[in-house]
């Protein structure tokens, strides 16, 4: 289980527990508040997501800034999704809400892939060798070559 804590700062070794508790709270809110209105559930989840974002931004629990950025970006997408959920309550704005949610998640995927590639490049010399070898076999434009990253 040590792999769960390897990327955390020593002062934030507990952070994975915080993340698990965050997910449990979201499940509890959505399942135990089923009798409440969707608006009440949304308000609680939006407030909780904002609190989680502020705590993560203040704590910066990861040793790598790249991981902190990815975590914060995922929380922003959660907040945008929750806010767009409010729009979907009104039937006139359902399509707009779904478009916002789709766009936010697509942006997160692009950012995640880009940053994941940077992380692999930085930490895995085998990955760099393989990509450079492929780049020498398959013609790649000079400015997009892995060697120039």
C-alpha cells in the first residue's frame, strides 16, 4: 500500500485518506439526500467541491507541481459540472448544460494527456528512448520532435 503515498509531501502523507473521504462524502450526499430536491443536492456538492478545491490549492500535497495542477484541474471540472447541473434543472438549458459539461471534460482530458506525457518524459527514461526511436523511424516535424521538448 506504500505506493498510495509515494508522491505526497511528507507533511501531507495523509492526503490519500482525505481524497477517499471526499469521495465517500459525495456518495453519502447523493444517496442520503435523495429525498431532497436536486437543487439542494447540487448546492451541497458545489459547496463541498469548492471547499475541496481551496484545501487542495492551499495544501499543494504532491511533491510534483504537475500532480498538484492535475488535481486542481480535476476539481475545477467537478465544480463546472456541478454548476452546469443547476442549468440542467431548467429544461430550457439542458442542452447548454450538457455542452458545458462535455466541453469541460474534453479540456480536462486534453490537459491530462498533455501533462501525463510531460510527466512520463520527465520520469521515465525508457519512455523517452522509445519515443525518440519511433521519432527517428517515423518522420516527425522538427519543432514537434520529442528531443525538443
